[in-house]
C-alpha cells in the first residue's frame, strides 16, 4: 500500500498527517510506503514499532516535506513593565514542560536567556576529595557522594537578593564535558546552589570553576533573548527594534522526538524529507552506559534527537535534513544502520550519532569496509549550541567517510570501536567551547585507520589540549594514520597512553605559529615521511620509549631548533614525560628564513 500525505491529486490515497498515514499502513499487507508531499506538518510525532517492518517514509520529489515538532504561536501580548512579548505555551504532547528551544518565524534559532550573556561566572567550590584516574582507568577513585555533585558555592557578588531560582537552569563546565541541570534550592546565608539532577562530575574538579545560568530574567539583557516562566506557563521574549506583537510569531516545540524508532524496529527507510523543531529535556538518564557517568562521559549524549532509536536493525537514513532542533539531529543504535547524504545544522546538542553493536572484525578487507554500516557524505555544521560536549559525529564501530563538518562546540568526530575507518572527511573549526578534544578523536580501542582527512582550525587560541588536530586517546594500539592534512592547530597530534604499533606516515602538518606533537604514557610509535611546517617552533614531547622510529620526515620551522629534549611535569602525580627521539634518525630539518 502507498499512502500519500498532503497530496492534491485526487487519484492518490491521501491523508492530512503522517500519523494518519502510519495508522493505515500498519494494517496493510505487502508494500508499505508513506509519501509526504511538499509542506510543513506542525506538531508531528510518529513512533515506529516492530510491526512497521519494511516501511519506507519518503518525501515527494516536488518541493520539500517538512516534519516540524513545533507549532506556530502567533498570539503575543506585551508585558507593561518590561515591554517584552509573552504568550501562553502550547501543551506538550508528553505532558512535560521542556521549553528549551524557540524558533522565530524567520527560521532563526533564538538564544535562551543566559547570565552572563557571554563568558562565564566563577564559583568558589574546589574539589580535591578523590583523584581522577582517567576515562579508561575507572574514572574517579571511588564512588562519588550525592553532596559532592549536587551543589556548589557561588560568589554572592554575582547575584542580588532578588535572584529567583524557580526557573533557573545551570550549565557547569568540566573541561571536555559539562553538566546541565536545574537550581532547585538556594542557601543564601552560605551562598550555596543546590542542583537536581546532580552533576556528572563534581563542581570544581579538573581545576574548573566556570558556569552559566539560563532561563532567568537576569539573562534577558539583550534583544532576541527568551525564557520560560514555569509558574505562569508563559514564554517571554525580548523583541528586536521594529518587532511588534502583530508581526511576530514563533515556533514552539511540543515534542522531543519527531520520528521515534522503538526497540526491535527493523528494515525501515527514511529519506528525502526535513525534520525540525524538536525539544529536549534536562538529562537524567544516559543514552550509552552507566559507567560513563563516573568516567569520561559527554552530557550531550544524554539528550534527545529529532530522529532516534535504540536496538534497531537494517535502518537507512538518506537525504534527510535535520535542523533548528533542541537536541541531536539523528541518534541511532543497533545493527546495519546507514546514514547517508544527510544535513544536520543548528542543533542544541550533536549532529549524527550511530552506535553499532557488532565490532568490525580483525583483518577486515577494503571490500568489507566499503559495505559496513556508515555515516557517509553528510554535512554537519553549528552543533552544540546549548549542550557544549556535543560532537558533530559520535560513533561506535561505524565507518565515518567523506563527511563535511564545520563549527562544533566540541570535537568534530568522536569514534570508538576496534578496526574502525575514518577517511576522507573535512573538519573545520572544531572545539569552539570546551577543551581536551579534537577535530578527530579516537578512544578506547585497537587498530583502525585514519586516512586522507583534512582538518583545519581557522581561528582560535594556542596551547596544549585546547584543541588537537588528531587525538588518539587511551589505550590505542596499532593505528595507521596517513595521508591527512592538519592545518592551524598548535597541538597537532596527541597519541596518549598509546600501545606499540601505531604509525603516522605521509601526513602534512602546518601552522602559522608553533606546533606541538605529544606522545605521553605511550610506547612504540612510528613516524615516517611526514611533512611538519611551522612558522614558529616545533616541539615533540614524548616518553623515552614512545617513538620507535623517526625517519624520512621533512621538518621546516622558524624557531631556533627542533625541540625534542625538553621535560615537563605530566598531568599525573607519578609521571614525568621526556621529549625523546631515537639516537638514529633520518629526517630533514630546515630553518625557515626570518
């Protein structure tokens, strides 16, 4: 059966909404195809189940079908005291009140009230009660207590006595991660904020004391900001000059997911349509595994998605656009999942997440890799607008091939899984908000190939771990990293806690300033036939056994010399790292004329 949505052709079997079409198709036998015609379908939320096996959801080739999780709100009033617009919020379909997204009628992702508008506040809590052992070494040294993660001491100079926490949400930064939660109580005498749900890491850990407060009147200090008053059940918006209640309207999300695939869904194809304007909640449960809460973790992974599902099989997403949405664009897990030719833009959290339950087998052939589950030929930009630990692409055991990724709050690509392949991707300007990530970041696995990628940071700050070009994190083993172009990164390569056998060869590394290459707590890495060009100094920092071979490299720099005999204090109490190259090298060092 073929069911059309919004067709004007009288010969088509047509209904008004995708929900109606799904109801008809679910009772059909044989072919199941939903064709959605040009138009915007507001308030859409469909849930696919195991009985929808074989379904194809297809946008009509004429025009563009847009499934919106929001509804237009056109009736606005003016608050006499502030001049702000306000409107009664529409009822959300799940009965919750997750108003964390507002889209203007012009299609703009409007900024939520934030205090301060830019930058951060500093709290006074310092955490040193137990040690951080590392993401792959068990996380914190012991189980964290509730009172270590649900409060922090604020600076009373930052808030007046009139500060009202009833609507307040808070974002607490933890280097590569953040917590986003609600301020549920205040001890004004001791200047303490209490939060629920608790943070993922203790406030004040990792030598970080930064935070920001959202959804309060203090954050409404510029035009275009908005907040949701929970008691009044109203959205308040501070208008730009020239905006009036007569000409202003906004899209307010009423669903958290537009297309939900329930567990055991299989053989589903979604293609050639748009999804937009879904919201997301304050995170309380993890999408991946519980251990991630106490280990490294990425809060953004807990957020909802416009298209999402777990425990799936044989899923095809092709030619879809997900944009202006509060959580992720696409977030799926299971077996044989393919996301191709998809555009994700302006998301509160991440772009595309795919987790495959089956590891890529050892010695997998190029032919087998070509048909393995993949994220391929996609474009992702402007992710992590609200949840900063979001990656453009986050994947486990899924090939990442020929994607374009630009302007991410955290890493461009984060990938897990043995024998994974990351190739032919372009990553521009990652790490705009957090630290200790990379254009391409690999973690917790063995073998694999990173090849023929172009990563370029066209702006930013210098220094260690602020933004790395290629980052292989613990405990990587036997990777092949070749044919990559790394431009504009001070910290160009970090092979951290690496096991023997990883090879970096035929890569081109260039920066207008200094270049740093680090290999701490690492053994047996080979560097062959790379070109490293810096207008400033080049420093290679490595443990004594980190570099097994350093041959055929061409090194051009504007410093006094290539530095490979400098020591440093490491990030671990027991560790000292020594920059070291083997006694016998066969590389070319050339001074750039000043």
